[in-house]
């Protein structure tokens, strides 16, 4: 089967020339190199600062204790992202930004602001309180929000809704909390070394209980509010400029406010921390957890609602929308492919599932009038990626459909679809080059895959 590039190219014109003669700073490897260098330098500087404050032994103890909640939090956010999993490089960037760049910004800015307030007011105690309840929330949440903003701007195709915002924000905050916990736990260990305390009565044990056992979700909870703001903005139409600016800022302000309440809880009396924890933090955590899980289920319903259009046109088999809209059926398909064809086949099935999900979300945005100008090009690209993986994916998905739903799936409903070549693809009954009409005879080999005519399926 002949294929075409995912984006149409032009043989001549100023755009092509600009692409061939792009400036050196516009090249991808230069940008990636600059970003990696920035994060690496930030990591080295923050490592030196934390080690200077905790000592080598305190740093190692803090590192060993601070790493414990990281796999659990990362796995939780990755689980939320399973419907349409984003690339690992986005998660690695988010974690590295939180642990290195955001932590460095926070340490430097908080220290400078606190010293300045102490000098101006000649009251170090008030400066510490003001720094913790006002300065720190603003600086830290802004530094963490920068990672969400960068992914939103430069990885727009991977940032399509609320779950994507929650995942990027949560992983960024997990990295930030990791570095901050090293500092707090290492400092607590140094205090215990000076006082001779050990065991459950030590400052290290108390710090570990509060920061790692009771509230490992604190920083992710704050920053997730920013991520939700960006996620709702991603669902908005491109012409809604005010909405796309106001919503992320609102989420950021909410994150700062919740962070300020959390940091100020210790000044509310002997039991202020526990009161804020029980009456405010736990309910907020429960509400946000319910919201993101409900959003995840809504994404699956969107997949089941949008993909039958492509099954009707012959791009998907009839049972596939049901399988792709069920996480259990998806897992069964991957397991079947891994057992019968190997791990490479299981990866192909997982990629097929991810591309089909992206296709469903793209069509959903198009129906709501929120698709971008590259709707047709992006749809062609996703259909092309599905077609490349059909040989392995379709048997696995068919097995999952039989196992998860013994009853036959209802026939797909007819719908207007564009034509990018012939969608019957060598399988009788998949339809002629049109809109899912039955093929009367043996299917012909698929023609060259190429761009179809310009169209807008959502304009009457």
C-alpha cells in the first residue's frame, strides 16, 4: 500500500523555502538540547543547594525517604491517562521541571523574599510566617504552572482535555514535592543528629509521617487545579481567547489559595493543621479524585459514541467501538496480542487503541465546533496510523469483543464520512469508496493512500 506523509507538503513556495532554510535556533534538536541543558543545570544547582543545607548524610536519608511516594503517585496519574496515554517524554519533562527548575526557582525566590521582608520589618518571625503563607504559594504554584503552560503551548496535540491537564500538573507537582521532601527530611535528620533523638519520637519520623504518609498528595492537589484550568481551556474553541486565558489563571489562583491555607494551618492553633487537613484537604482531595475519574469515564463514553461513524464507513470493524470504549476489553486485546504474537504486537495494539481514541476525541471536538484548522489533515494522519496496525490489532480486538461482550454488537449507524481512498481494504463487506455501502463482490486491493478533497463534515 502506498502511503503519504502525515502532513501535505508543497513543492515550492515561501513556506517550503522557510522550512528548508530555517534558522539554527528553530531546529528541533537545538530546542531539545537547550531544554535538556537547562534542566540538567537546574538539577545540579538544586542538588548542591539541598546538600549544602542538609549535609551529605542528611541528603542521602532524605533522598531515600522522599522517593517512596513517587512511584505510587506517578502510577496513579499514569492510570488516569490510560484512555488516551500521552507520550512518556511529556511526563519526564514535567517531573524534571518540577524536581529541578521549579524547585530551584522556589528555593531562590522564597529565600530572597523572606530575607528582604525580615530586613524591611526587622521581625524574622513575621517574615517566616508571611513567606510561608503568601510568598511561597505564589512562587511555587507559578513555577509549577510553567510546565503545564509549556506543554499546553508546544505539545498541543497531546493536551486535549481535563485529564491531560491533571496528569501533567500532577506529575510536575510530584517532582517538586520529591525535591522539597529531600530538603525537609534531610534537615530533620540533621536536627535529630544534633539533639540525639531517634525512633518514633524523632523529628525525622514526625516529618516523614506528616509529609509522606498523611499528605503526599498535597502539592499534586494544589497544582491539579491549575491543570484543570488548562484542560478546560483546551476544550474551548480557538476563537474563545478570553476563555482560554481566564480559565488557566483562575485555576492558578485557586491553587495558590489552597496552598496558602495549607501552609498557614500551623498558625491556626495547636490543632490547626489537623483541622484544616480533616475539614478542607481531605474533602477537596475526594472531590477532585471523583472529578478526574468521572472525566475518565466520560472519555470512554465519547469513544463509544464517536467511533461507530468510522465503523460505518469501513475504517473500523463493527465491534471495535465497544472494545475501544472499555478499559477491560482493551487490556484483553493487548494480552491476546502479547500471548499469540509477542510484545511488539501488544505495543502495536496499544498504539492502535491510542490513535483510535485520539480520532474519537478529534471528531467530538469537530462536532462541537472546536476543531482546529488542521482537522482534515489530523484525521487523515490518525486513520493512516490505524490502517498501518490493522493486521495485528483487528484479530486482538475481535477476540476482546467476543470475550467481553458475547452478544453481537449493534450495527453501526450511517453517517456522512469523508473519503480518503477506499475503506474496504481487502475485506469483503467493509464498504465501497463511499459511506459504508456493502461491497457486492471480492474486495479490490486498496488504492494509494492520499489526501482527499477539502471538506468540513460539520458544516451543513
